[in-house]
């Protein structure tokens, strides 16, 4: 009976399909990079009911509702950007809980990102507004680091208020929304005290989640060596690791011993490029000294989106330009960040995992990449997102590789996809016109 009902639904959508397909969507011939499973090789990837159903050298196309040939392209887990600012829509000026933030969907799928983590725009006082206004409405999977500041990232007046950095209510909010809140953030603090870090760690410990630190103003009273070797716990995250703003390289140009010692203890190092946190003169020597970041992230906000930082792929490109292999770049944009935010169901293509999948093209040519100061580094490769799949459905398709040629379709065609794999062209509302708008007033 269940099969019959499913079959009716599918037939209703397309007129052609059968319910017995082993796969709703099958990607064939692409080079799969899946660090969790140790795969970097040509593989077919089968998707069913929103999950990865099979990864193998050959999967039978006759068992798939939709087959897409991705030969010559790279198939990776959906990219995960753990440092963005997306608490848009409140109308507050000069605030990351407002105008400095961006709605996520315009900046994610088109560059292969399926999951983001907001880096502390909201604190416990305004998190539920953020959840309602953005997180619950986005098509992108949105997690959040909760700011240790109760008011969130609303500017210096709030972010330097030691009285509003209470661990208990932050931990309570994190536990209440543990499906969405993946960590505690401290950021932008200008004073000499350790209070923001200490209270963030206290909240993180109580809620059993990591702390992400933007270490704010450089203060001699609280050097990064002490932060990384004494204050943070293994698994806590130091973001903006190549900014150079807090002695990440010492006077001699060597990676700060505190960074090396912190890494040995298990502290995580994240890029967090942003508008003012990535310099070639720091990143290149650090990479030459084999101090690679654990995760690659953008620090996307209105002040970074059109600066040296362009988008997630642009930040990944920069690591290719510095000589990192594509496999090493991809693991830092998928599996590593998934582990860092304790969401190991993501960032991999294991059977049963949510089918968040990105298909990338490596373009060869003469390209250039700029840092926070506008300094340039040339490169020969650039990544482009051909296809982005979220929960098993195509949400972005740059060149229409999943679509039929229009000349092959019936005269007067309307629907060209199938809701089993297609989220781009859902069924039209019908002749009555487009549906939408707010619900009618009661
Ligand atoms: Zn940030």
C-alpha cells in the first residue's frame, strides 16, 4: 500500500516515473573527495530520500530516476562555512544583529555551501528572534555560535559590557536549542580582562560545546600564548588565525610558539578571512612553516563580501594558490568543520548521511587573489560550483547539467523536473496565479 501511494504521488508529478527506483538522483563519473571515508577517486554517488544511498565505482543508471553525468568534475560533501554573519533583517544599523549581516541563501548554494554557522551575531537575549527571523526560514542549513554577550554582536557598547557576559543563561539557551547552537562565541573585546574568554569557556563547558574566539583588541595583559595554552580547551576554535593582528607570527616571522603549543593541546585553528583578518604576509610564511588551518571559513558579512574576501570558493582558491592540494582544501571545508561543530553526520558522503553534495569544477587560467590589505597573489586554479544538492535535492545548477534541452520537451512544456530530486523548479501553483504572501489576518 505504501509503495502504491508513493507511486501515485510520483506519477502525479511527472507522468513517467516509477516508485521502485533505487536512487532518486545518481551522479556518475565524478571524482569524489570524501575525507571521512578516505576516498579520492572516480565514483558514482546514489541518493535516495534525501540521504546518500551508495557510493561505488559503478552504480546502475537504470535504477535511478535521474542520472547526471559529472565526469571531469569533483564531487564533495556540501561545503561547511563555520564563520558567517547572517542575523539580517532587524533594521539595526552598524550591527551584526542587523545591517552588517546577510541573509544566507544568496551567498551559499551558488558557491557550493550547504551549511553555515553564524559566528555570534546573537546572544541569549536575542537568539530566539534570530532563529525565528533567519535560521528557521533559510534553505541553507544554519547553525549558530551563541555570543557570550547576552545582547549579541551589536557594537562596542554592548560587546565591551562585562556585566552582560553571563555563562549560565548562555549555557541554558544553548541547551534549549542544542539542535541549532553549536558553540559559544567571544569576539571584539577591547579590554584587558580575561572575563569574556573565561565566561565563554564556562558556558561551553556547561553546554558541552566548543568556544570560538575572535580575540579582539591586542592586549599585552592577555597574550595569545596564554589563550591557546591555558585558557582554551581542546576542541575550542581560534578564528582569524592568519590575521597577524595578535602576533600569530613573531618578530622573526616564525609561527607563534603559542599557536604550535595550542595545536598540540587540540586547539583548532580556523581561517575566518573577513574584511580584515587575512594577510598574505602572515598566511604564506605560516603555510611554508607547515602551519595549516584546520578549517577554511569566510567570515561573511557586508563588510567582507566584496572585499579581499569574495565567497567560500574564493577563500578555498587562496589555499590552492598557496600550494595546498585540492584534497587538503576540501577536507578543511567539509569534514574538518563538521567535526569541529560536533555534526559528524555532515561533511561526508557515508551511506545514510544527509545528501548535501557539491559538484565543483576546477578552472585553469591566470587568476588573482587579494588579502585584507589589497595585496595580490596570482594563481592558476579557481573553483566554480556547478551543482549544489541539499538534502538530496538540486538547489543550484549553474549550467543546467540536470536539465533537459528545451527542444526535446513537449510543446507548451511547464514542469521539467521532479520533486524527488529537484528543488529549483517546484510544481507551479497553477492557473490561479502564484501562491505566497503572508497568511490572512485572523
Ligand atoms: Zn566574524
